C-alpha cells in the first residue's frame, strides 16, 4: 500500500511539473534585472541586453527546449521608455508590471 501511495505521489508531481512547463514555465524562466546588468553598474545597456538574450536562447537551444515566441520577445527600446540607451531598474520593473497586466487581461478574455 505504501509503495502505491509513493508511486502515485511521484506520478502526480511529475504531471504537475509537466503541466507547468507546458504553460510556458511561468516566472521561473524570466531573467531578473541583475541578470541583465552584467557589469553590475545599476543599468542595462543594449549590448548587455542582447548578450543575455543570446546566451539564454543558446542555452535553450542546447536543451532542445522549444523556442516559442522568440519573434515576439520585447525589444530593448520597448523597455527603455525614456530612450536614453539604458534600462534602469525602474524601467525594467515597470515593463514587467505592464506585461503581467497584459497577460492578466488576455487570460480574462478567454
């Protein structure tokens, strides 16, 4: 009986993990501001942004993980709202909040 319970628990955990991955993986796949700020100066330049994005795409390609919506990924310019060539923590945070709001609206319309 104990063996059946353990096997069922493992199977359920696997199913839940697969369903989360199938739904885009949620927030765990998102890189934080500090992950983009490669030189730790408190700002993200276009070069840093492109470097991190390329590294992330390369890592995903190596694991054969499907690279969905790459063409729809936000541009540096869409996050750099004051167009000064640098993303601040505030701009980054505001973009994340706005994108989460847009996802919520999309889910409500389903």
